[in-house]
C-alpha cells in the first residue's frame, strides 16, 4: 500500500519539481526571444523555489546498507562534498520519493578489476539498476552490459568502451548521461574576471572529457571577459593533477601558486579541492568549486561551476521505472548530453550566498541567457586547447 501511494505522490512531485534539469537552484526557464523578458522570467520562477527537505527523509527505510534495488557504485567517498555526493543525492531523492530501495557500494581497488568487482557485487546483492559514477566505469559497463542483459546500467559522464579503450555499441540495457561542462566553466571564468581577478588558476583531476570541458570553457570565459574589459594583464596557470583525491603534491603546487600571486583557482575534480582549500586558507586565496555548490564548505569559495547531476539521475530513474523497469525506447542504448538549453549548467545563485562584490546577479543572468540562446557559443572541443589571447601557462602532469 505504501509503495503504490508514494509512487502516485512521487509522480506529481518529480514531474512538477524535479523533471528536467535545472540551473541556478532548480528553476525552470522558458526561452524568450527578448533577452530582458528571459532574465525576468528566470528571476520570477527562481523566487518560487523552496527546499524539498521532506523528500530526503527516509521514513520507510528505503536506504539499505546492501541489497537495494538501485545500486550506486563509486570510486571514492560517497559524501565527498562534490561529484559523488551529487549523484547520490539524485539516487536518494528518487528512491525516497518513489519508495524504491537503494544501496551504495565503493570500490576497494581503483582499477578495471576493482570496477568490475564492485558492479558484480551489487548485482549479486539483487540490484536491478546500477548507477555508475564517472568515466572510470566505462570499461566495466562495456563488458558487463553483455554479461548481464537483465540488469540496467546508468553511466554518468562516460560511454562504454572495451579494455583497450575502444568504443563499443551500447546495448538496450545501458543509458549514458553527460553534460556541457564548458558552459559552466565559461560562466565561472567570465564572472571571475569581471569581479576583478587577473591572475587565475585551474587544477583539474584526471584528464577526462568532463574535466577538460570545464577547463577549456573556463579559459574561453576568462578570454571573452578580458576582451570585453580590454585587459592585457590576465594570466592563467593550468594543470591536471592526475587524481581526484587530495594529495601533498596538489597542496604544495597550490601553495606555490598562491605565493607567486595567483588570486583564484578553479579546483575541478572530486575531493582534490581539499588540498587546494588547505593552501587557500593559509595564503588567503580564493577558490571556484566544481559540480555542486561548494560555498557551504568554506567562505574561501567565490562560486562554483555546477551541473545538475542529481536531477539528471532523477530524470533517468524516472524513465526506467515509468517504462516498467527498463529503459524506454528513447533512452535505451542512448547517450544524452545536458546543458544550458536544458537548464542544467551554470553557477549557483539560489539558496547560496552571493559572494561577488563587483558583479550583480542580473549580469550573471544576462550572460547565462546569452549562452542558453546561442548568442554566446562555447566550444566543447577537448582534443585541442582553446585559442585565447590571455596568457596561459600549461604545467605538465609531472611539473
């Protein structure tokens, strides 16, 4: 009785508030030809948003340590203040609203065998749909989609490949979700320069497509803002750390950058921000977060380049269950890329502290609306560095 009733309630809630990605704190925006009307509409809709805390109360003990119908598998701490936590929030939000059991499983070894093992462990614990966190699960899904045709897979930020990294055809039991991260990176970089920062930095985790798109968008935004202000003194330090985990190497690199005059660093990838934050606190530096709003972590964060991962997970799970515990014809074997057109990228404004002193929210809405309408085009090219006029110092992986 409980599940039938809550499915009905969840259908209304998910359709009304969660269906469709949302940026700037989950607002739904209707595109307008007139830019001023578009901005006004965003602000009006944003004002109506209230936190949906009730959805996150586990009244019926849907979360299970093991044995949940939905299994979230990750390669790190679930509550990491970033990427994994955002995916888990989507799983949690859907599971609790729809009355579906869910569990979380973490790998023991961060390699191909470790990824295979954790997915198969979840399957052996009766999972029916596996939500895989990130690019590193591509090989595992590429193999297991054939081995377990009765199991459905939701792969976030990746597409299945074989063990040699070659793309494989997607089976009907696989659905992939990714994002236009370059749009969020662009907005963060643009706004940082307008705020007054001239010496910027970027530290990415592994050199994965999502991280590269964040970084390349960041450079494009910095460059466009510098051109708008006719600046010739803007510089960027740019480095991929090769890990999503905090490390002494990242801390020392960040400390050196701040000591040498870098003012703000975009820390992009898992929990590596912890090392950047440690250095920022010592040197009074500033950060830009990634994936979710990280301003709640520290007042050292100016803003965050975000993507609505949680909502994308909710949309996907809703499709799976609405189609009878399988992917619909539209989602089966398909890859979806969400962006500004879907209200799924940007920087947070609602339910957060606006920390810009020299840039207004209206200006942010204006730039975002231009991205959404295609008036500002942000390249998603990842194989080549963006051509920019600002000075960029690319640091080698071992540098």
